[in-house]
C-alpha cells in the first residue's frame, strides 16, 4: 500500500486538499494532523481521485472536519470519489450531508457559488 500523501492547494475562495492513498486507521493521525492546520474558515474541496479505499476511521475524520467547517461558516465538498469509497458514502448516508462532485473543477465552482450566496 502506498503511503498517504496530502497536498493543500489554495484557489481563490477555496482550499483544495489533494489526497492520495488509502484513508484508514493506519494513517488517521496523519490525516487529522494535516487537517488541524486547515482550521481557517472557508470552503474546502477534497480531491479523492487517488483514494481507492476509505474505512470508518478515515470517514470519521472527514465528517468531523466537515462538521467543524460548517461551524466556521464554511463547507466541505468531495470530488472525484472512486467506486469503493463512494459505496461507503452511500451506505452510511454521508451523501445526504456532504456534496459530491464528479470533478474538482465542478466542486470548486459550486463552493465559490455557495460562498457568494452566503455573503
């Protein structure tokens, strides 16, 4: 299994977090620590195109971050979710609470539109 890699890319009004590798119990702490550095308010898009697997601990970290982001007048969107993680999101009902987009570009555009509506 390749190691988890995380990269933050700032776009106007939106932070894109590019995730590569599996999100699971073995790297939960690394994921949480990385996200702890992203506590400023605003909209965040997770690019999950290179994430083939997410377990319940990875999902928990994503949901906790999304909840925190909502409290800070922001939002989280997921982009390019692969089939296995998409199934987990569907089964757990996450799709009803966290928007999912086919591409990062669509997610960024939706996040910018939402930010403009909230001003």
